[in-house]
C-alpha cells in the first residue's frame, strides 16, 4: 500500500514538474541598498502560488534557502516537499528588473527525489 501512495505522490510531483517546466512571474520586491530583493519566505510563497495556478493542484509546500536579489541572472534553488517527504527542486531565476518589480522564471526539475527511508 505504501508503494501506491509513493507512486501517487511521485505522479503529483511529476505533474508539477511537467506543468511548471517554465513559469514566468512578476512581483514587487523590497529595495535594499542598491538592488531590490525578495525575502526568502515571500519568494517561497510566490513560487508555491504560481506552481499551484499553473498545475491546477493545491498550493505545495515550498521553501527557499535565501532572499533573491533582483539582478538579472541571479538565481536560487527552492525545494517543493510532498506529504511523504519526497522533494522536487525548483530553480528561480531573475529575468528582468524594472524599478522595484522583478520578473523571474520558475523551472521545476523533471524528476522528484524519493523520501529517505
């Protein structure tokens, strides 16, 4: 029975990966010393909302390790974690910045990592 649950979870993460292969997003970010940045918690929430909207699935649990500085080309790796502990990596890359508005792309990995046993 556990194998069926893992398969369903892996399928759900795969659906996120396929549906969110590349999602664009634009948000206002806070201005710091000279470059705008998005705090890691707000970034994680924004990524989760965009993935949910793109896939039609419930909002996933996403964590990001650091703030994202609004400079073209900057990126960070966030992690989507399923209920069974399996994970999917998500790369967030700044594609353009217009004042306090940062535009970024969200790209999910193609294959989830199974939960540790």
